[in-house]
C-alpha cells in the first residue's frame, strides 16, 4: 500500500472541522466518494453544520459540499447500486435521499426523505435489486467472459409486477426498530416500521445483508461484548397497497473473547459489526475494544447435524429420512491483541471463495477482494485476509517515509505507537475492485491509497498484466468505473494492455461485442492517456466514439420504403452494399441503393449539418495527414489500419451525398482552390483506396505510392481544418505515475502540480486565445464562452449545459448524452472561462 494523494481543507478563520465527531465515508461504483464532516463556528460552539462532501476521484479538489439539513450527527451514508443516488441518515432518525441535479456530479439535491423522530439510525441499506455476479479467478485464463464473471441466481428483496425489483431502503434504529421505505413507480414513498423482536432492546451497532431467496438479515448488538450478537430475518412485502414487515429471530452468538478467562474483562465494548459481504449473511466480522486495544473475530454460520438420543438410534430407519440439522455460528479465526481499531473497510469485489478459486488466487498471488482493511489509532492500516485474518499488507501512515515495510514488522509498529496521538483514519472505504482505499482522517482530510493487486509481492510482468486485464474486463462487463485499476498501470504496460484487451474482446460472441463496443473503446482511451507514447491513440479512440455515435444516429433516420418489415434495416443494407462495392466513384455506389429510403424532410437534415460537417472535416484531416504518419505516432494514425472505421466513414459519405441531392444546405462545406472541384467525389475516391488497404477480409497492406502522392496534393486542393482533439486532460490520474503522493487542496484546481518533464504533443497545446469547442455538438463556443458548460469526469469532453437548438433531431442527439458522456463518464459543471 502507498499513498496516492491527500486532499485537505483550506484553513478558515471562523470555522473548523470537528475532529471528535464520528465520520462516515462511502464509495460508489462510479468512483464518487461521499464523506461527512461537521463544521463548527468558532464564535458559537452550538452552531454546527452537518456537511456531506461529494467528489469524483479524478478531480478531488472539485468538492461539492452540502449543508445537509440534518439536525444531528450523520451516522450513515449509502450509495445505490447505480452510483447515482445517495442515502444519508442521522442521530435524530432522519433519512434523506440525494440525487444529481441536471445529472452533474457537483450538483446535488434532496428528493425524498423519511423520518423516525428522535430514534437514531445505526444501519442503513438500499434494498437488493437481485443482480449478483461472481468473479472466478480459476477461469481468469478463459476466453469467455461468461465463464470469468458468472451471474448468480439471486432474488430481489421485493419485486413489482412482472418480477421487476422494487426500489427502496431499509434502516435499523437504536431502539430496535426496522423501518422500510419503498419507492412506488409514481414517485410516492411507502413507509412502514416494525420491531426486530417482541422484546425491544437497545441496538448500538447493526449491519444488513441479503440472502439469495430475497430475505434480509440484520445483525445487532447492544454494544457490550458480554451480550449476545443477535440475528434477525426480515421479510418485506406489499399487501393491499401497504408495506408489511415480518421478522424472525435467527441463531445468535457470543464473542469468543468473553469466554476466554484471560480476556473476559479485557475488551468490554463491541465497536465494529460487519457482514463480510452484503450478499453473504453467513459470515460476520466482530471487533471488541477497550481504550487502547482491540481484537477481531470472524464467524461463520454452518449447518450441523443434530445428535439423536440413543433410544431412537436402534429403531429401523425410514426410507428417505434425513438426520435433523440446525444452524450454528462457529468461529473461523481470531486475531491477537491489536492496537485500537478506528475504522473497518470490507471488499466489494464479488470474488468467488470456492476452494479451487482460492487456490488459484494463492498460486498467482491475486489478492483483490480477499483482504479487509483495519485502521488503527496510531495512524496505520493493515490488510487482513478475510477468512484467515493473517496480515497481507501494512501502511504506516503519512508520517512514515516508507510505506512498504514487511507485513508483520512489529518493531516498526511499536516505533509508530511511541509517537503520541498520530493522525488516524475515522472512516475507510474500498473501491469496487479493491485496488484503492479512501480514508478520512480525524482532521477531515481525504487520503487516497493504492492497494497493490499482489499486496506488494513481486510478480512477473505477464502475471501483473493478466491481473490488471482481468479487472479491466470485469469493469467493462459490469459498467463500473475503472479509475482505481488505472492507478496501477505504468506507462510501459499501456501498449500490451490495450492489445491484450482487444484480443480478449474479439474472442467474444457477436452479440456481446455489440453490447461492449463503446465501452472497450472508452477503456482503451483511458489507458492510452497514461503514456505520452500512446497519447495520440487516446485522441483516435475518442474520435472513434464520436464517429460510432454519429453513424448510428444518421442510420437511425433511414426508414424502409414499404411498411412491411424487411429482412434487413436500411442501415444494414447500406453497410452490406458498401462492403461489397469497391468502386471508387461515389455516384456508382449510390446507384445500387434504394434512394427512396433516404428521403427525409429538410429540417432534420439541416439541423444535423454540424455533425455532418465534422464527418467531412475528419475524412479530409485523415487523408491529408496520411503522408505525415511516420515514426512519431500522430492523431489519426489508429484509423489508417482500422478497416471497420474507414468503412463506416465511407458509408456516411454515401448517405451525405444522397441527402445533398435533396437538401444541398446539409452538405459539408470545404474551401477549395478550384470552383469546379467535386470535394465529396475526391474524398470518397481516396478514402476507398485507403479502405481497400485495410479491409478485414484480407491481409493489411501499406498504402501505395500513388495514394500517398494524391494525399500530398490534398492541402493544395482543399483547406485542411485543424481538429480540436480530445483529451485536454486536467485530471489527477496522469499525475500519479510517480511514487510521491500529491498534496491537494479542496476547492483549488490550481493545487494540482504540473505534469512530467515530457513536453506534450503539439496538437494538444492550447493557446489562451484559441476557440473553445463544444465537443458533443461539434460547434465553436468562442474564445470566452458565456454559456454555462459541463465536462466529462473521465475524458474531459466539454459541452454546453443548456441546449441552443430548437429542432427535434438535434434535441434527440443531445438527449442521448444527458446522463453520460460518449465514453460513459459522468458530467461535472465547470466554471466559465475568465475574461483576460
């Protein structure tokens, strides 16, 4: 483990963050981190604001701080499965549901709430949606994604008509109540409460897990280590438009340390109670503590045979009769005496823990998902194996110059203990692939730590690449953000990872390839940004995303001439005819098409002219730069051998040519040196020649000399446009290649240090007076745009926040990207460009 960056608060003269207040932290599958602090006014000790802070990990300084309106300390934060909504609960029984305003990660609003006045919330969870994957390390070498990541049969907590999972949340209060709030399809909230058992008692700690049958299991304790840890089954249903809750008592357990004569009184309080995973209610982690130390125990629920009295053992057995069984908690393992535990983080990666998977993980030193993290009062963090609780890795805090000491180095731990009350973590959360830890310390600073996939064990390069590739594939299949995987990718690994990822993708069936088509391009673009040697390829991948989106949009406008459903759509027929017809004359290719399928009204075509113009400019740029693609890789190089993308451009030129006959105003405009120059005809001819060199059905060939000569003449025939290439990346991931952690400050983008010593490529540089581009609408916004803008958190794509268009065709294009960018990243509001 090593520190990646620290983000701290600017010192404020009138207010301070209260270090004594318990902090909460939660990490979503979209790499949004939410955490709490309490802001106290120094002039009035009673004036405390309970704040929720939300950041995306790529731009941690761009924090969105919410004065939550909670009247008591916030005790729980919980993201939903999509990572777009957040629950917060406090010590007064209030629960609030927060959602993005305008789908922006730095703009949030409270949309729903429920309340149990005066009854503090101790546990909170969204209801399960029934989606569960298992990640099989044993099958990491398989060519089939379905074998690597299998869907586990798992029922939702509650279903609507047709089996659709019903959304809602469940909470446990300190008085022993369980409350459920259900989101009805119309937006109304259906709420009910029920006691966990007939004899209600105090619940100091609780946790919530789910079973495959759709039931909910709640673990609860009154905080005393001498009291039993109780478990309850909770069943939620809707009867006559009312929410019903049924509870049932399950087997309980007593901590092992309370039965040990030497430790019976040593650890009086239970300070942490967690199910190992939210989908496994049969394994639980317990931590008992005193003022200076802690002990951790791991328990498992097992089915055991019930011994039969001797009287019944001698009778003749009945056919089919089975020995009666009971469920019983058995301790798996326990730790030795530890420093006092201040926070616990459990892995979210759903790794299969079958014997074969565990053996393969051990042999290949694959550790993600197998370790849980314990933070201690001395500022250190230990990663323990989730089953055996043996130490896998240790982090000794920011005060230590070295974070890579040997696991179990007791002398180093003792040296840290003698340093007095050190900075320590009060909240800790794993990322969704378990390759990063986010921690909030007792001063409200946010720390981001890398967690090595092998826990620091030395691996061969091929094994390291295989581990990272396995997790990138998992993110690609699930749709989770892969930012934490990029933390471990070195520039020298980028090329091999991109090639291997492409090979694995091409081995999947055609249907899955279509589903993952845009996602794999986005992953490749993210990887290529990490190295200056591949930065130009990142531009190509972003351009490919835009090309694919424009192609599907233009093809969707085509309609069959007759109403009966044809065997193939007009778009499919266009692709098939263009693939078979290798003629370099665009008009001859048009003859084979049913031009009546391309007949559209004028307004849609005219409103999409800016997208059509981008296609024309892009083709011209590619061809004009063909002779310049030498030893130094420049933007556009990736398209020279990409037959599929060149074929897509060729199809769009044919479509545009036909539409130009109907509506000449929709054609792309080119600045030609000759009045009688047919620009579309010229570009199609050269593009077809280049496409023939890189078709998928034959071996790739180098462009012949005549083609290169003609491309050399293009700049003298047509004015070649300058392309506004993405990315102009202002994120933190490209600055984390070194081993030294970054020191950042909330609210100050300027706190991000400059890049490395390598000068950026010329195409990436932006002069202060250059035109700003709306990368989604393909229009210029001016040098100092007055319109509010938003940018992608992943690729940096910039677009106007409000639509300037009135036509339906362009509005439909914009609606496709209202929630996410072309690459799947989230949007964040960016400040306007200051006037110089």
